[in-house]
C-alpha cells in the first residue's frame, strides 16, 4: 500500500569509517592489471562509494570505499562504477541497464545531488567523487534503494491512457492535435528514475505525498484532450486530495534535478490552477 | 529487507550547503513570514500603551504611549531592530510577489533569477533606509 508506513529498523550511526585499502586485498595479477590501466589513462579519478549490506557480517556498518579509476574523456559516473565493480570488488552493487538515460535505473546521489549515473560526465564533477544511494529511500544494499514506495505513488495516479472514444478502424491512430501534443510533450519524458522524489523536502517529510513524478504523470493524462471531461475530473480528484498537489511548496528541487529536464514545478502549479478551476466551475 | 538509517549529512537540512535558489527562497520566506507574525505581537503590545491615555498628558508628551515610544526610539538597538524589520518585510513582500507569479505559472524558468532580484532589491531598499533609521541616533 502506498500510504502505509512500513516498519523500519533505524540505525543511527553515520558512516565515518572509510576503507582506502580495497586494492590491497586483490590478487597480484589483478593489481597489475589495474596499475596498467591507471598508467595508460589520461588521468585517474578517486571515487568514494557508499557501501552497506545488512545481510553480511562485517558489512552491516555503512562505510565509504575508495576506488581509484582510470579516466578517459567522455566517461560517466556509471562507467566509473562499472570499472570499480569489474576490477576492484565484484560485490559492489548498483542498478543500471540502458546506459543512455532511458531506463531510469541509475539515479544516484553524486556529490550532493540526485543525478543519473549514465548521464553525468565525470569530467564535470569535483574530486573525489562521492557516490551515495538516493536519500529518503531505504537502502537495500550499497547503492540500491527500495523503489517500491515511488512506484506505488506512480500507480496511485492511474498512469494509463484512458480515452473517451476509440477510432473507428482497429488499426487507426489515436490522433492528437499538435498543440495538445506540445502541451504534454515534456511531461511524457519521465523515465521513473525517482531523482525528483528523492530531492523533495516535502516528500521526505510526508510519506503519503504523491510526489513530483506522480503528479507530472497525472498532468500528462489530465491535459490530454483525447481523454473526456469526466476522466479529467477523476484525475483532478486524485491530485487535489490532501497529499496531492497542495503539498508542493514550490521549492523547485525536483525541477533542478530531473535528468529529463521536465518542468515539474510548472506542471504541479498548472494542476493546482486546474483543480481550483474545476472546483469553482458550477455551470 | 531494506533498512533505513540516518545517513548523516545526506539528509534534508544537513545538506544546506547544497541548497539551490528555490529552496533558499522557501526557507527565507517562511522565516520572514514568522518573524513578521512575531513582530505583530510586540507591535500590539506597544500600541496598547495608548489605551486610555489622557488627552491632556498626550498634548504635553508625558503620557505612557509617547514615553514608551520615545524611550524605545532612544535605544540604538531598537533602531537596528527596525532596520531588520524593514529588511524582513521588504524581502517577504518582494518574494511574496515572486511566489504569486509562480502560482500563476509565470516566469517559472527564471525563478532563481527573480529570487536573486528580490534579494538585491531588498538590500538596496535597506541601504537607502539607513539615513532615516539612524538619523540623529549615531
Ligand atoms: C504585501 C505583503 C505580503 C505578501 C505579498 C505576502 C505573500 C505571501 C505568500 C505568497 C505566501 C505563501 C508562500 C508559499 O506559497 O509558500 C506567504 C506566506 C506567509 N506570510 Fe506573507 N505576505 C505578505 C505579508 C505578510 C505579513 C504582514 C505577515 C505577518 C504578519 C506574513 C506572514 C506570512 C507567513 C507566516 C507565511 C508562511 C505561512 C506558512 O507557513 O505556510 N506575510 N506570504
Ligand atoms: S520526473 Fe524526472 S526526476 Fe522524476 S522520475 Fe521522472 S525523469 Fe526522474
Ligand atoms: S542506465 Fe538506464 S538510465 Fe542510466
């Protein structure tokens, strides 16, 4: 259930310990390999990566591991993590798939900001690079967070196209005016990465708040003219509930971090106005 | 199963160094709003000394209200508090107008610029008020 608070175990300590010596435990051969990579690279970059595994003795204490990786022009944070996993420590865990900002798997907290690993150039960041799991989500292991709550909130806005009437022929297109397409265009770009929700101070304090991504999703369908007025009213009813659009305090954090440059705050504000109009309308 | 724990500097307000314009605008707006509410009470307290003042005493400036005001204005700290109040009020009003535009969906892509503009305008207005507030006191 999206609105239920889960029973959680709180561990209060802050990770202070940092292991610099990951390389020391590697085999001679592997170390030579890494050294060769480092020697031939343009330069080297240090990663400080958050590590935590509640199921393994000795890894239950959150800590930071240090990895020195070879840098090549065009390299992303995800590339660096993959290098660290393949060469230093195969137990280093993080999610990724498309490597091109499409699948939404690898939103991470890099140098204090939510970013997509595969879309963030190493060259643009200050060193050493600090990589942590998304804040405000439970950590499953290392950089992997539990996204269930985020997905539940997305589901809560019924993110499915539900048109009033279908075109005549079975293979006909469901046409939309260019203007209307333009209006929802940016909102359709969401890749469900959860960066916005993680950056939102309100979502952090109110577990039931739908959050920027879900509201953006609601915008995408509520503004689609191919859905009828009744459906739009239902959609507005979902977003105007207590933990919906009115929780937004226009802090713009979500808009700042969205890797797909969706104007989230703008869409939330538009739905606020839309639901006021909807409630004032008596004709 | 996933566990949650306090990741120290990662969590909300511990990250203030990483806050961007919109977040600062929000914090300052709430802060100034509540300071104004606080001022409202002291304002009422001072004004209430005018209740039941004898007109004769008021004419010769020996009534409680006039005495209280003159006493307060004589204190340098009060002059500085007044400057602070002006700063707080001006910022709240300017950023309040910015927020009204945000509510109307206008200029959301320049929301950071408009926040900086309200800061700069607040500073200019505060500076230009200094002669008035500190006149005769320094
Ligand atoms: C022309 C003058 C003013 C303007 C344009 C203005 C504008 C605003 C706006 C737009 C907000 C909502 C901010 C948001 O969306 O989160 C707000 C909040 C607030 N204002 Fe004002 N305001 C003015 C004067 C005042 C005064 C005189 C006081 C105090 C007596 C005050 C106290 C507050 C407080 C406490 C809040 C925060 C409420 C909360 O916690 O949500 N404001 N103001
Ligand atoms: S709105 Fe942007 S930040 Fe939020 S989940 Fe979608 S793509 Fe990610
Ligand atoms: S790996 Fe798919 S979004 Fe980054």
